[in-house]
C-alpha cells in the first residue's frame, strides 16, 4: 500500500516539474526569438585570454602540422579526439584547440596561420570543425570526417580499431 502512495506522489511531483520546465522553455524560446543566437565578438576582447588564465603549453605552442578536432559529446567525437591524441603521440602532428579558433584566441590563430599543413578531424556529418575553421577564414586544410569513413553518430563504439582507422586516414592526409 505504501508503495502505491509513493508512486502517486512521485507521479504528481514529476508532472508538476515537467509542466514548470515546459513553461520555462517556452519563455526562454520567446526571449531567444528577440536575441541573436551568437552575438558578434567584441573586437577589444578578440585574442585576449580570460582573466586569471594561463596558456596551456600543449595546445598553444607552434606546430608545423596542427590538428584541430571535434571532441564532441557523441561517440564519434570521442573517437576523433582519441585519434588526434594518437597522431600527436606518434609525432605526426600536434593537437591544438579548436575552441580557440572559434573564440578567436590570438595565439591559437597564429598557430594555424603559421602552419605548414592543418588537419581538421570531424566526428559527424555536421562538420563543426570544418565550419569553425572556415568561419575564422581558413580555407587550406586537410579534412577527415568520420561519417565519410562509415562511422555513424550514436552507433559507433569507441574501439581501438575505430581510432586506428581515423589515425591511418589522418596520417595519409598529413603525409606522415
């Protein structure tokens, strides 16, 4: 009997929470219609590190062949990330920060500008990495998209074989 009462109480509480969440989403959506999705970058902040941050030497030092990769939330993002790290460990190139390109961080933009060859690895067909580089003005780079290798978002477990397949394609693109 007690479990039926607890279930009813849970269902009522959950229903109330869902209703209030839906109302909040509706208000947020209405407010978002009046606000641009991505505001333009403030030119005075462009390339300046956030307060009290130190540059990370691994991703922020010059490299002849930087690797910018999707490290997204999906399985294919994880595979792309592992492949970029393996390419770095193997000495083929050096993983750098794709978010730094999107954030217009001066030091990371300089890494890309001075690179002999750039490799961009995208996890899925959305190609966020390619788009980020193009929006920042980079058009000359090598590109590997896991979807082109038959890896499907949400259906590709992160295995050594999957990572090796991406590493092999990355080495071919970088000439290593």
